[in-house]
C-alpha cells in the first residue's frame, strides 16, 4: 500500500508547476481548508472546513460558491491539487 502512496505522491510532485512544487506531502495526502482540488472528471472543489478523522466540507467551483459536498478528510485518491492558499 505504501508503494502506491509513494508513486502517487511522486507523480503529483513531478507534474507540479510553480507554487505547487514546494508543498509538503501531508498537504497532498488530505484536504485542508483553502485548497482547491480537481476531480478526475475535471470539476473543481474548494475545501471549506475539515474535521480531522471525519469529513471535509467542499464547495464546487474554484471560488467555493457552488453546492456543498462532504467527503472523507483523506479521500484524495485520483484528485489533483489545483491551488493551495
């Protein structure tokens, strides 16, 4: 399992550009408030809040003005970090 996680982290870091290159592994492996994530289908979600060990509240759109959605706080498999504030 850790090999898959390392490969995912390595591929995410190799595809980075500009600001996203210097992000710690912890911020790439779970949702954090203020981040914007891209789903595998290309939709953007902004992280509004996170309850560690429980759930993250996301809102659709890069500015977080859309519908609310809850996901597990660490369910970022196949998602790409779009921006981090």
